[in-house]
């Protein structure tokens, strides 16, 4: 849009200049007339008036065609940090324990802004830590059982904490006692089976001795029968005696067979007992391996939960990410609740470059582009006269933006200001949030163009309506 003040000033100056020159010309012409000519010319005043009018309008017309007037697009704006404001939020939320800042307060990066109540998060951390300690102690006990160690090798971290933490001491002692109890149970099972094997071996030895004796008896009877066979034929012995010896030999042979069968059954029982020992050991190793896998998976899970719980514990202190000033503080009550992810406050960075974000009228967007010069009028309370500073359009948004509250549509123009221009502000410190009136230079056009343009646009609209 044109600058009315500049236009009026130049128009007034040009008009006065033309009037002065026209009056001087008429005066010179009038001075050349004789007294007779002056008295005889009754049309002189009319002629002088016409000359003044012609000179005036001719001069104004010439000025309108040749004079160039500056043009600018007017856009309201605001000073912002180039990195934008930092919105402070909390992932889980919680109960407010302390509010350590106030609206507008300057803070440093890392300063605590708000402190949340830590009872719940520390309780969660304690539960996770206790379970993690237990699982690590169980792991040490299972590793000792798997590898056949004399006693568990507990982690140094647990052993160091036993002196100060009764819970850790109970966990370690409990797993150590369980290790010895399980080992005693296993040893007892082995001893029972070993004892049964030894008994069976002794039984086999006794049966073998008895079988050996019966075998010798059978051999003697057979020898005696061999001697009596000749005497029986000669009639020196009775057949009854020979038959009795044969019956005794058959009986002994049967008993010898039973002994051999008993030895076989007993040897089979010994084999089964030995196999049972191996199966018990195998089953124990399988159970230990399965428990160890489960415990190690639980340790991994607890370790991740511990990291998350420790991180949550650290985040009860909500800190500032950058140096800056507190803005839009949303909480004011100790004991109040902060919902997860809700804005708590904003931090306006103090060490980041400040730029002006101007709202360009959509009607002016065709004449606004990167690289244009901009005159900036900064508004500051309490400052009587602030000098105009100059910047440059760095970029314009690709599409227009609509304010959801007001419905106002505009294009965003980013305007940068050099340090030299900022130094011209003197004691006025440019801060994020300050209002600025931006005059974006669009070059210059003749005064006639400004005078005729509204008429041409009106005629164009009229023709379209018709």
C-alpha cells in the first residue's frame, strides 16, 4: 500500500513550488506593461488567473508523471527467537512439590523449574531394585548348581551392599542356604540309590558264593554217580541209592539255576538304579538350565525397568533446557497435579538469534519476496522515541496461515536484522514477544499511478459486474 504521509508531503511541496514560480512569472509579465497598457486592458485580471491555473495544473501534472513515490507493504509482526520458544512438559506428570520460578524470571540451562513429589517413583524404583537383586542372587545360585561349585559366587555389588542393606543380606543368605539345601537333597537321593546298589552287589556276591557251593556239590554227586554206575551193574549197590543221588543232583541244579536268575535280576536292578542316578542328574541340570534362562530374561527386563525408573526419578526435577526467561507459567499451586504431556511453561531463549515474524496481507503477497528491505518500527512501553531500524526479508511461507482464534488469514514473512541495526536501538533491548510494525519496501511508482490505479480498478470491477 502507498505511504500517505510521504505522498502528501511531496504533493504539498510541489504545489507550493509551482504557485511561487507562476506568481513570479505573472509578476514579471505585469512589470513589463506600461501604465497605458495597464489601464486599457480590462481583461488583465482574467488573463492572469487563467495563466496561474494553467501553470499550476500543468506543473502538478508534470510532477505526477515524473515524480517517484516510495511504496511499501505494511505488516504487523512480533519478535521471536529463531529457535522458537521451548515448551516445558513432563512425560508422566505428577504432583507438584515445589515451584521454583516465577513469570518472567531469568533462568540458566539446567536450573530446576518445578520439583515433583518423588514418593511414588522412588517406591517403584525400590520394587524394581529389590526384584533385580533377587534375580541376580538366584542367577549366582543356579550357575553354582550347574557348574558343580562348592558355593555360589554372588556379584560383588550385592556383597558390598550386604553390610548396609538388610534386604540384600537376606536375599544373599537365603539363596546360599537354598543352594546347600538343594545340594543336600540331591546328595541324599544319590546316597539312597548308591546304598541300594551296594546292597544288591553284596546280595549278588552272596548268591554267587552259594551258587558256587552248589556247583561243587553237583560235581561231587556226579563223580559219585559215575563210580556207582559200575557197582550197580555188578549188583554191589542198590538202584535206590543211585536214584537218590540223581534226585539230589537235579535239586541242586535247580537251585543253581534260581541263583543265576536272581543274580541277573539283581544286576538289572543295579543298572536301573544307576540309570536313575543319571536321570536325576540330567533332570536337575535341565531344570537348572530352564530356571537360569527364565532368571536371565527377568534380569534383562528388570534392568530395563530400572533404567526407566531411575530416569523417571531424575525427572522429578523439571529443568530448563536453555538459558532464557519464563513465560506463560501454567501452574501456581503446590500439591496440584500435572497431567502427562501438558504444557507447564515456556522458556524464551536468551542466547538465540532474534528475528521478526510479520503477517503479510494476502493481497500484498505478490509483491513480497526474499531479499526486500524492511523498515521496522518497534513498540516498547515507556520508550518515548525509538529509532526506525532496517532489516531484510529472509523468506515467505509457501501457503497462507489462518489464526484459529480470530480467523485472520496471512502469510508469514521472516525478517532478519543485523547487529549494527540492533545497536541503533540504544537502551531499548529487543526481546521475544515485542510488537513490531514492518514496512516492506516494494520500490517506487509515479504519483499519477497512485491517483489512477483506484479508478482503473473500480472501472474493471464495474465492467465485470455488467
